[in-house]
C-alpha cells in the first residue's frame, strides 16, 4: 500500500474498484447538507462481501449513495449534520 494519501471531494458516498489500495480519503458533502470524511480502503474492507454481490458494483465497478452513508459503516464514518 502506498504511503501517499490521495484526497477526493465528492457530493456522494462512493466506493470504486479503481480506488482500492490507493490510500484515498474521501470528503463528502451530501445535498441535504450532511458531510463526512472516510478512508476508502477501510470502508471497502468492511463492505466488500456485500459489494461483490451488488449488480451496480459488478457492472460499473462502483457503488454510490447520494443521500447518506451505508448502515454497515456508520460506526466508523462520522456523519456531521449542519446546525440551523
């Protein structure tokens, strides 16, 4: 694994095959104003058994969520809700 950390800013939660073992940190700001930051590899390792069975991951090599973090990784990904 590389010692270099790559950072991606996104408007959706994303797991991509092309980012596996790339030591990537992803910053997300959802449309609803919530935000989070996560390590792609840590999240992939937790989700990989599920991802490898999902048609979207099989066909497009990617999984995305535009509204929230998947339940299976919410214990390691802190979602920040904006104050009004």
